[in-house]
């Protein structure tokens, strides 16, 4: 949005304006304002959420806005936000123990206001902090670019295939009539006949090449070839799956095994060694106690069996080209703390102010991550794994743990000891601190 206007209504509240963000506080809170004005660009709403959690939600009603293409609206407490967007006519935090958020696309502009119907059109706060009882924020999309006008000295002449635009424009009064002919006026030129449309003939069904004829560096063509080879000209499968004999013994394969001894067409059970069985039972003591089913790319990187591309190198994993094997679980990504520090998820974690003093035997295998901050408990929360999924659980903290599952999502307050699965992009708030889950793709 290139055209932004902020109108203010008189009152005893407070409005703070930054380049693409706004805070309106009904009862000005110094800590809330400080968190907003010192936040990095683009992180204003997350800073407001962290400050609210750190205060134990004991802050007055406020509204946070951020706009950069879309408009994010955040409301806490008994305050109502109104917009001219059909998807969000009104948003209020009244009755909620946490804040509420909503995102409006607003590609063609938007109007967002709080008690701002009678604002003074003379005001337009560009930046800074002032007292106000409401506001009206007008976001106007830039006017679309108009098509360039035709050149004034060029015009089109002729018809059909003889048309051209290279003749200089001449005023009508400057064009002389042709001289008369003794035989009478010259006949009008015959119009050029339009060519007859060529009848469209149905093209024969293309014959899909065998997968071995496809360029291995073109994953899209490889997938199309695999799919085409499985059906006939009538669109029906060439070979129906053999469902009648599920217990038939597999025939011995003459295929050469891979270098590591694995048959590429066989799903391998985990080796039944005592060390691996202890690993499955969680007796390894390193927090990475589970084996997982995995699909290996050509470079040997493990991925979830449902993955279409390798999360490490980006290689395309065509269906049916990679066997599912059992491997030790790789790193599932990283946690990015609010101060920029990164924590690798190659091991389950116990996060808190002083987790080294935790003596719970059920957490003995968890790696300790010491995170200082106001209202952060000694052992605040756990990060656990199940298969390829990441879970967080409050460890009985004093001030609780809160999850925003995705930008603009509703806040979830965790019950102590009850795990909550999180996906990449989720933000977890604990005390005055927070972290964001980064996926394996973002950890390359």
C-alpha cells in the first residue's frame, strides 16, 4: 500500500505509528508501547504478543495492525475494530482470555477504524506516538498503470494481410482526391478474402515413452511418463493391482542389491540387534530414541514416506522410485528463538530458565536448553517427537505456554503435560520469550 492516511479522534488513549504497523492502546501501557516501538520491522505484532504473555495478560485493551500487501488485525480485551472488508466487518477481543487475530487480503485497499467515525480530516499521523481516543486508517491501493497512447504520427492502413502501421499520419484535409479517369472512376479494390479455416482433426493419442527414455534431470517429465505408462489408450489401467492373493509369497528377485546390501524393491524391517531394540525402547539416552520409516533420495537423505521432494537437497522423489526403509530419525528442523538463536531439532528438548536442575526421570534423555527471561520457569516446556512430527508440551510452568499455530491463527493455551503438535511457522510463547519452528527446508 503506497497511499496510507491515519486520522485521529480526540481522547485519552494512545496511538503509535510505524511505517507499516500501528498500535492503539485504550489505557496506555509503557511496556506494551516499548515492545512495539523497539520491535524489528515486520515483527511488531509478535512483539505485542510476547509482551502480553510476559505480563500474564494483565494489560489493557489494545489493537495492533500491520500492513504490507495484506492487513493483519490483532485485538485484545474489550475493544472493537471495524473494517470495510466483507470478510472482517468487526473484530473484538472481548470475552477471550487471549488476543484474537485475523488477516484481510485488502488488495484493493481497506479502511480500518476504532471509534474513528468522527475523526478530524486535518490529522494524518505519519509516525510517532500521540494521545487519541480512536483512529481511522485508510489504505488505498495505487492507481493501475494506464496503457500508453498510440503514437500521434502513425496510423493503420490497408485491410487484411495488407494492413500496416508504418504510414505517417496525415490530416484529412491534406489528402487530395485521386484524379478523374477518362474511363470513369476507378473501381473499388476487391476485398481480400479471408482464408478458409482449416478443419481441426483429432490428434492420435500420444504414446507415452517408457520411463527409461525420459531425461532423468526432468522430474516433471519422469512423473508424466510413469503415470502414462500405467494406463492404456482408453484411460484404464493396464495392470489391475493383484488383490486376490495378499498372502502370496514374493518371488525371488534377480535384481542386484544396492551397495549397502538393501534390495531397492523391498521394505526393510529394523535389524533386530540389541542396540537397535534398546534404541526403540528409549534406552539409548540421547533423546533420539525412535526409528522412522523413511524414503531415501539419490544422495541418501532420509525423508518422510509421503515427501515429494527431498527436504535436504531438493531432489524430486518420483512415486515408486524410492524404497521405504527404517532409519534413525534425522533432524526435524530448528527452533528460532526471539533473539535470533537457533536450536537444532536433532534431539528432544527441555527448555527453561535452569533446566539442568530438573530431576524428573521421564526427562532424563532430553537435551537442556537454558533460556533466560521474565516469567520463564526453571523447566518450562518440552519439545518431543513422534515419527516425523514435532510436539510441544507445557512442563507445569507457572505462567503457561501458548501456541499460535500459523500467522493469524487463534492462540492455544497448552494444558500442562498435554502435547500439542506444531508445524513449521508456528510460534510458541513461554514467559517473556518465544520461538518459531523452522522446517527442514528452511534449515538447509
